C-alpha cells in the first residue's frame, strides 16, 4: 500500500492505528487502491474517524450503529438530509454542525453505491470543509470533494463543488491561487448557467479584485449578475442557494474591496432589505463591509471600531471563520 499510495509504511501504520490523523488525500488513496476488497469498509471507516477529529469516537460509533439498526438509507433520504445541512449551515455554529456532518460522513462513505450518492457525498464534504478552522484543512476537503464529485459523473456536482469552494476561499481572501484554479476549472467544465457556475464567477471576481485587477473583477461581477438573473434562487436560507440577499451580500464585499462606494451601499441596503430576520450572522457580514468602506474612505480607526463593535454584538457561538478573517482584513487594511 505504501508503494502504491506514495506514503511511507510508518506513516500509514500510524494513520491506521489512530496515532496520526488521516487527511482527505490519504483516504482517497486508500479508496482508489482498496476498490471492493473485503475489509474496505472497515479500513475506510477507521480512517474517516481519524480525519473527523475532534468528534468523540464513542459518538461516531453510536451514530454508525444507530444508522445500521435503522436500515440502509435510500438516496432520497440522503438527499433530504443534505438539503437540511444547507439550511443548518446558515443558522448554526460551525462546531455543532461539524459534529453532525462528521457522523454522517462515516456512514455515507460505506454506502456509496450509486452516482447520486457520490454526488451527495461531495456536497457534504464541501460543507464540512467550510466548518474547519483553517484554509489548509478546508482546501484538502475541497479537493477531495471535487474528486468525489467527478466520480459521480454528474457535471453539475463537479461544477458546484469547485465553484463553492472557490467562493469560500476568495470571500475570505485566502489561498487566492487555489481559489482561482478552482473557479476556472468549474467554468471550463460547463458553460451552462447554474448555481455552481454562479459561485465560480463570484469567486473569480473576488480573486481578481484582491489582485488589483479592478476592471476584470467588475466585468466578471457583471457576468455573475447576468447568470444570477437566470439561476438565482427563490429559496432563502440554504448554503446551496443564492437568493437576492445573498447575491447582494457577496457583491457588497467585492464592491467595498474595490472602493466602489455607491454600488457597495446599494448592495448593502438591498441585502438588509431582503435578508430573512433569522440570519444575524449575515447581517454582521454587511456591518463589517461598512467598516471596510470606512477604512477606504480615510477613517481607519473608525472603521476598525465599527467592525469590532458589530462582531461583539453577535453571540460568540454565531462567529465564523469568515467573520474573523474579515475583521483581520479590516485591521490589516487600516495599517
């Protein structure tokens, strides 16, 4: 296995015994090499459990046996559960959601018996990556999710996973070369309007803006808007949807970064006007965008104070990696 996976025997031994943590690329290597070997499920479950730390092993076992007692879930059951995660991502804290995703990933990886389930797993992995605490681990999950989506043979899944990952990274100003690669790959896979393509265009626009390519960034944003006019979502609260308020929120940050003050204000007002009242975390995003604009307008001290106060008003369990990184960006811009 070491020879075939390009990992040392000692490293793989430590991973299999739980001494070292397995990252997604290791699991994927085992998946490729084990195929349908008799102990495939047992080995992969152990590896998955080591990846999904810090969830308690006892909870993983409880979840797995409870699922087994309930019987094998059908594609429709998994599809419904994943749609629920789209809602939960918008309303729950990352820690609570991560534990639930982890348990389902352990069960789901043993039941990948159809292209549809591979596509579902890719979406779960993408959401899981967004609950991690750093871009390095998130990227490893996004890459694995992309390969799992490709395994499904569903082009829409492959486009969405890469587009969503690109936007997640670029919105946070993290790993811009990878965000750019993910976005361009998604756009190359299909030129058909879709939510995945919309995510990719928005991610690419943020990458271009952060690189100082203002004209290209605004042109890409305009293309994203045209795509949104075709595929924008009526569903209001889901990570798998982009309704008007969310399009306005994503545009607000980009326009604030680019110094397009009037357009940014219009986007912020639209976001506040159309966003459901049950999403205080996303209201805080808009407040931080306003703090960034104050910085760029020549009031760095006021911008930082405004942003910090906005984040302090949000309950700590609602804080996210995106908000923390945005505050850091405001502080860095001020200096």
